C-alpha cells in the first residue's frame, strides 16, 4: 500500500497540460464534486422506504463502506495509469476501447451533463427563496409542447441555471488556476455549512421527544411505502430489498468522487496524490453524511423526516432550530454547495472527453488544448449539452404538472453508472492478471477481499434494482447501447 514519490512527467497523451493540482486541490475536487444537494433531500425518500432510524443509519453506513472501498480500489488504477480521462482510460486498458467509449458516451450524454443541469436548476430553485422572481413557474417562454408528454420552456429558474452553467464553463476555459480557486473556496464554504448544520442539529436542536421516538424502537419499521405489492420493510426480506433500493439515493448523493481521476494529467505527483485524495475526500464526506443524518434523527421524529415538505429534510431541521431564519440559512448553504459542485463537475468532465478525442472516438477538436492549457472546446461542448438538458420538460397530462427531462434521464442511468463502477473495480483484478509487472505505486487496500466485497455488494443492489425498479433501470441500458453505432461511426469517420 506504499505511496513512494514518483516522477511528475506526464504521459505522452497528456502533453500540454499544466500540473497545478496539489493534494489539497485534488481532495477539494473529490469533496466538492460529491457534496451537492442530495444529502439535504434524499433521506426523506430513504426513510419512507426503510421506516426506522437504525436501519436508515445502517443504509448510509453501507453507502459509506461501498464508496470508500470503491475509492481505495480506484487508487490502484489511478496510480498505475495517471492519465487524463481516468475511468475511461481504466476501462479501455482493462477490457476494450469499446467499453471505455460506452462509459464516456454515457458520461457525456447523461451522467455528467445531466447532473450539471440538475444541480444548476437546484441552485436556481433555492435562489428563489431570496428572489421570488426566480421560479420554475414564471416563464419567459411558456411551455411549447412537442408531444403529449414533453415540452420545451424557459422559466426564470431555467434561465438562471443556464447562466450559471455558462459562467462556470467560461471561467474554467480561462485556465485551471481559475477553476481550482473557485473549487477550493466553495468546497471550504460548503463543508463549513454542512458542519454548521450538524452542530445545529446535534447541539442546539437536540429534541428529547424525537430521540425517544426514533431510538426507543430504532429497528422497527413504520410509515413505510410499499416497494412492490405486498412487500414493505416490515418483513426481513422486504427490509433487505428496501435497503438495496434506497441506495439509489444515498449512492447518488455520494457519487462523483471518481471525477478527480479525469484530471490526472494536471495533478502534481499523480501516482501519490490521486489515491490519497480519493481516500481522504471520500472518508471525509461519508463521515459528514453520517453525522448529518444523525443530526436529522435527533432533531426530527422519523415521521417528520418521511413527510418533510418537498423532501427538504435539512430545511426542516434548521427550521426546528431557527424557526424564523432556518429556511433562508439552508437555502444559502445549498446555493453554495450546488455552485461548488457544478464547478467540480464542469472542470473534471471535459478531461474525459479530451482523452476520448485523442483516441479518435469523440469530436477531434475536444482533444485540443486552448491557450490556457485546458480543453476549451470540450468544456464548451459539455456546457452546451448541459444547457440543452435544462430546457426540455416532462408533462403529466393528468395533473398538468411539469417536470424536468434530466431528472428522468438521471433515474435511468443510475443503474448503468453502477455497472461501470463494478467493471472498473473488476479492472483491478483483470490488470493484476494481464499486467502483473506494471508499476503500482499504490495497491488496492484489502485486495482481494475489499474490491470483491464492492463488486458483490454493488451487483446485489443492481440485481434488486433490475427486478424491483425495471422502469428506471432497463432504459439506462438502452441509453448505453445507443453508443454502439456512435462508436463505430467515430471509428470509421
């Protein structure tokens, strides 16, 4: 597991990048990309599925174990292949160029850009707490219906989301220095905000009634939603299924830690600093997430968490502590968190498309660095597509309500993203076999047991999702498979 000092020389494919990301910067990218808005919301849905304080915390512990185990395993691949593109490169080298492309295709089409779009509109929604004119129901261009279920619109909230994506894309095109300054400032601020929420809940908000209600019967499910007809967390098997299904929320909230691997061409001493940043960043975030959920549970009864307005559990927690200013404080904290999260996603994602373009499986211009030594064209392409994902709306003809297309797409690809994570951890085993003599400055902690545990745990969750959530899993595979003709088009262009 040693991490000796190694050469900073960039691999040939990364020539032109400037190595400006130290260990602190890299760790800030890990933390900042992970903490978005999910931790402030998803515990409501998880608690409706699981129904008890003890098992809710257990579900987050499982998320933490899987996340940290995955990150520690990725560290071996990052140290072995410290190249721009990260996970795309690992899949390409371990399995085939096609497997790497399908990951990169899904990353560009939905995973990275869809998340950027979702976080941008989330930022705008909470801005609306301070500026009521920013709303998803105040339109500059009212919904124009394309089909009965889909429309295109431009609300003031969508406009602000578009503007923030454009601004952060532009700042990152000016050079890595600007991107990392924004990342470090906002990650520090959002971490401080999360610590403030934890302190407010655990110290100022300690509610003896909630503690008694939640922990006197900590393992007894109550108020749960049915996972399938006749199946709830009230039974042992139902509880197992509920915990697996609930991982879609918690794992998604703890996702994007792999983004630092995309920037390997710009990390100082990447063979040492990327594995360390993965370990430090994921461990820090998981600890914060566990403490945050503990703060929820000592402040609010489980029933109040399950039925928090719009699932905003963090807002309900702060309103319990600060009845007058709680909603505004939480809105400000989420605005800071989402802004920093967007910056990290925008900064990192373009480096994966750069690597794909260098391999001839993405638009050639994405593989060119601008005068600021960053992939400017790839940043712009990512920004344009993310903006386009902000504009389409889903429409429920029964209620007349409008949703967001990117939300559906992200639901669809959660399972696909999990498949790519499993394959990447499996790459540790495969590369040990086919490249036994390759330089490995860091070896996966607990190999082979820990990587195998990740594969087994993630595969179990994935199987449950395919059985009990088919409407949001099988379409994800379809999105991935759409990349097949695109791959062959790029190869024969």
